[in-house]
C-alpha cells in the first residue's frame, strides 16, 4: 500500500533508491527485491547481492572470497567458466551471510586446484579432498549408476553433506549385493520382510528400498522410512485380520445353515433323549442371509457392530478391519476405540480393493 501511494520511506526501499546501479541486469534484481519486500520478506540478501554485483562490475574485487579466487593460477581448458560459476556462488544464498572464506567455499577453490593439477601433471590430486569425499571417489563401486554418483561427489562443495553422500553410496552397494545385514535400516527391512504376505507387499518393499537408496538414513529421512515400515506392518495386520474374519464368517454361516434353511436342528439336553427343534426365526446377520455380491463382504465378512453392512474401514493403529462406514464414523465420534480390541484409535480409514 505504501508503494502504491508513492510512500518510499521504508529503510529497504530507500536503500535501493540510493544505489547508483549500472551492471547488466540490475533492473531485474531490483524488481525482484521490491517484489520480496511487498510480500513481507526481509531483503537483506538482495541488498548485499546487488551491492556486491555493482562493486564487481566496477572492478572492486576486495572481498576476501574474491581475493582467494584471484590468487589461483589457472590455465586448464574451461577455467574461465569455472571461475564464473564460483563468482555466482560467492553471490548466492549459500555464502551471503558469511564475511570470509568458510569450509564450503574452500572446497570450491580446491576443486579448481585439482583440475589445474590434473591438467599439469596428468593425475588428479585427491589429497585436498574431504576424507568422506575421497572415500567416495576411491572406493570400487559396482552398483548401477555409481559413475554418476562419483562424478557428483567431485563437484559438490557442501562439506557437511559428504558423509550423507557416502552412506547413500554404501546403501546402494549393499542393496545391489543383497547385503541386508550390515545397515540398521536394511536390517529392519529384512526383519519385516519375514512376516509379510499381503498382496502387493513386494511393491511396497521395493518402494521403501528405493526411498532409502535415494535419501539415505538420516534425520531428514528416518521418520519417513519408519512410517513406510509401520505402514507395511499395518497392512499385514489388516490382511491377517481379514483372513481370520473370513474364516469365522464361513464357520458361523455353516453353523447357522440349518436354521436359516429351515432344516431341523439336533439339540441334546444334559439329560434325556435327543429331540428335534422346529425351524427357528433367529436374528441372523443380513450379510449372511442374503447372497453376497460385494467383494468386501466376500473377503472380509460383515460389520461386527451392526452385522448388516460389509466391513470397509480399518482402525489405526491396531489395524483391525471390523466395521462398516456408518459404524466406524459413530465409533470415532463416540469413543474413538476399535470395537474388536478396544484400543484407542486415531482414525478409521476406508480400504479400497483393487
């Protein structure tokens, strides 16, 4: 609103207005900074980046990072392009809040030095590499795509991520070698694999391994991997419960078959002769009396609450699939407990069959 009515008294706006900019593209940079300011963001990074670009355009390379870059004696083919990339990173978000030369920027300069050494001596000097980075480069990998991973490791400059990159390479190699006993995450996958039998578990296992292979096993990925493993366990609980429900439903239907069809049922007293009871009108569940047409009834039986509708919802986290849609909604509103095990349920989730 202030900019719309011509009020440019804000500190950030006054700073941008005070600059005498001539470098190519300065108008776009100022426009982006104003846009960020209008959206309520701090533009400290934009202010420093624009100011530094103008100083570099005027020939001022007194910044410590530029001094360190200019001190390199580079002659290998493509060195100018690499220097321009380093200059852009000097202006980028990774270093704007750092006054001097930090470990990540030093890794960038060492990469250029290794290229120069290889050009001069014909051999790449890896002595300046980070230990984890060097281990990635020197290890003999055999899994598909390891060449690209090694190449990417040579180009990366974030020192704190080298260990994560090394573990990802190791996990990919273990999966390729079918070694599921040397890493905690693979051990957990191997253990849960022994108890899985539900349809589609192989696809879920492959999806979990692919996620682990891509992201590694670190603080930003551990929770997701644990959720995927627990999800497979819950699916197995549902599958086991549905099989048990199907067996019980068939047994109950067989037991009541004589009553439902009108056939006399033999009942033996504790004493006295056996006698026959006439046809009884019992409250047999509707889903057992009528012909089953829905696939959910055929596989899972009827709801254990109303004995009328088919089972369609599973309770989380216990994994029991024992209620229909209507009853599961009532149970979640009333007590939030599974009707089969009475365990507190966080949600009732509908199961869709393929």
